[in-house]
């Protein structure tokens, strides 16, 4: 990549503390999944963080953080916990609490919170709203129509033709999108949703690019892009089967254009946050741009308002800067005062292991064995997502159960290490893709 803050640098020490603070602080991470475990892991290794708290957390986080029982959707309850713990920063992982306004409740008691307001989180909470913002900001994206009736859906399907792309307008945990050549299946999906966005199909490889964002009245919006990553959304090898929340990811993308980050920052991320500020709802937190690299150029597939899962699991192990100054800078509008991210050389790969029946259903209570084999592995580690403890055993408790994340000299080396780790773990009905980062 050509932009300075994406070049691996060893010519100066990694900054330990940002301009936003001078002493170590406690941090509270909200969520239960793999993304939150990855955030907890990075914050626990941060020299500027004293104690990490997680709520509700999971067994993997419990090894690194103090766990608290809280309803992540209850803003008042989360804010009260943050106040009682005396934390200096709250990090909200999942999208649902953000859309519900939990970040607003925390900021209302003057505690910095990493995560956008409910108004700004509409970029993920409503695909129709995201399209409206993109149009106003001149962001390149697919042509689309918002539909609320069967007749509107039929007209849109006819207008764009196959492959048909139908998206639930609201949150759907990564599974609200149908891409199919079967018109009947597309129409059925639309009928099952209250409102949908029907859009033209974008042909080309998909890439995820995250931007850390902050805003203040004096400086406007600051955006620090992270490394591009690629995730694998469908359940089976060869991108077959239904969509999932994500079955694996890798970074860096050595095959991507050298100017990709510069282009996306200039044409997508910066115009979007500028437009949000113009509307009086500035975006502060993590703006996730899901992109298609088409023959016509970069096009936005979707926006999310938080760290992606499983991309976060591969990005954070390669981050050579402490995480907390970046998150706190975004939360307090002082990101421009924090040095941009610096990245380690090499590659990272994560492979998700899912429960029997996922994504249609999930099997709970199945005993998981073998995770301890990676506890002392410097190159690979286990990230918990849908796990729980029962009678002293680690068991499955969701669709995406856990993932094995590995780093290596390059993506191929990391991939080999990740699959070596997967081979040590088992539980009844476990399923995973064998082609994550294949050939990269």
C-alpha cells in the first residue's frame, strides 16, 4: 500500500500513549462474540490499559478480563456498570446495541464511548438510509430501489435482472441478504421482510476496509483506514451455500491495487463521514466499508457501524500500535492527535468453526475438546464466540462457535498454522471451510 500509515515502519518506537491520556485506564468491552474477544485480547496486551472488563463476555474473554453480567441492549444498565467500574473508555462491539442507542446513554454520563450514536449507526441499521447518504455524498455504489410492496419488488427485480440481490433493510446478523438467479427465491425473501433494498449485482472480489473515525467542531472528521481484509461469507467451500456471519478472513491482500486504500479513503470513507457531519449526526467510531472491486471500479456493497467479525480477528494481531489510544481518540474527537496505526510484517488468517446445522440452526451443549493445545502456541490462538461452560466443560452455545487465528511470515504461512490449530479442536457436528485464504 502506498499511504504512509499503512507502510510497515521500524524506524521509530511505537507510541505507547496517545495525546488523549497520560495514565493507564480501565476499559469495558460490551459483547459476547469473537470480535469482542479479539478486542479484549488486544486491549489486555496494551501497556496503556490497566484492567479490561467485559460484559456479558464469554469463557475466552474470562481468561483476560473481569466478566460482568449485563444486558448489552440496556443503555441505562450498561452506563451504570461503566460508572460503577470507573472505566475510562467503553467499547461497544456488536451492531444491535449501537443502533439501540447504548453509546448515547454512556456519553450522557460523560464517559468516552467507542461507537457511533444511534442516529449515526443508521448507516448499518437501515440499508435504505445508507443508500441515501451515499447518494448525497457521491459515494460509488450499486443502483438500488427501496421496496415495501410485492409490486415494487417485482418491478425492481425486472429492472435489474439476475443475479438478483435482495437485502433486508434492517439488521439481520449478516444473513439478511439473498443473491440468487432464482427469481422466486428472491421474491420470497423480500416477502419475509418488512422493507427491502433490491439492487444491481456487483461482479468482482469483495474487500472489507475499516476506518477509525472521530469528529470535532474545530477539525471536522478524521479517518484512519486500517489494512484491507477479505472475509468468506458463505458456509461451504467455493462460496457455496447460504450466507453466514463470516466463516474466515485474512490480511493483507497482496493482490489488491496499490492505491486501494487511498482511493477508498478519498471516495468512500471521508465523503461519508463528512456527509454525516453535515447532517448534524457526526460519525465517531468504526466505519466498515464492504466493497466490490468491479470492472467499473470500487463500489460500496454495504456499510457497517462497528468492527467486522471475523476481520477484526486478523487485523488486530498485525497491529503494531497500542489499540487504546486509537479507540479513545475516536471516542473523544482527538484521533488526529494520535499517531496513525503502524502494522507488523507478515500475514494473518482466521478459520471459523461452526456448530452443526449452522446457519439455519445451531447445536448447543456439545463438548469442545482440544482448545488447550493452542494455549502456549505463539503463532496461533483460539477466539471464542458461541461458547459456554457447563459442568466444568467448554461447550457450544451458538452458530459460530470459535475460530483459530494465526500469524505467519505471509498469508500462506499463517493459513497453514491456522489449519494446524483447527485440526487439534473437535466437537460433534463441527463444520468449517477448508478454503479460507487458499492460494493467497
